[in-house]
């Protein structure tokens, strides 16, 4: 899946010449053969390289603090979301729901690479949730829906219905 994510990221960034990727190892870690010699290995390393290549440094954060938060979430994506077990999913969603309770984006109030890669990583988890389960994680589903409708992000993924429209409440006053 990482190769599709990188391809979608390239398109979002407006990079004209698509890169050629391969994978290595059992976990299919993405590899980009760089023109400057050594290959770049790993989703985060390659994604950061693409952002710099596209001259979109703001996606990595616009202050020292936001850059650190972006790196934290990129690391979270690779260490927690990649290959998570079913037992991990509820903990991940609960923690993320708590973190997002007063935030629009992961890094301060700025759309960043962390939002893009976490969206790509969490999408399979959200797809598998029933509507009632999505309602338990209202902050995650709000964030997810916002990111999936961000121009140019969804690319290779189908839209996901995250919440029911509530026209009437269950109790009338």
C-alpha cells in the first residue's frame, strides 16, 4: 500500500515526473532509487524527500514545534499503524480521538504531511468500522472526513461515509 500512497502524494504535490519505486523485505518497505546515488528507504524518508523536491516545506511544519509534531506523527504512523493488530486498533482510535478533541489537524492548525500519511494509514481501519463504532470516535471521524475531502488527497481511495446525518434527536423536548 505504501507505493500507492507515495504515488498519490506525488500527484498531490504536483510532481511531474513519477518516481520508480521498489520494495524490500517481508514488510515491503518502499525504496526510491535516487538519482544522487544511494537509494532512499522507508515511507517517511521518501515522503519527506518528495515534499522537499516539490518545494512544499510548509507540509513539514512552519515552526520548530510544528516540525517536531509532524515528525512525531510520521513516526507514529510507521511504528503504530503499519502492521497493527486487531487488539491495537481500538487503542489507536481511542488515543487519536482524545488527541483530536480540540484540533482540526494533527500539527497545530496546519495541514501537513502527517495528516496525509496518517489518513492513508488509518483509512483501512475506518472502512472496517460500523457506523456505530465510527460514532464512538467522533473526533477521529470528523478529522478523517475533513482530510478525505481535502483537495487532491483521496486519489486512489474510495470515499468513506463516516457519520449518519442526524435530523432528529432520540429525545424530543
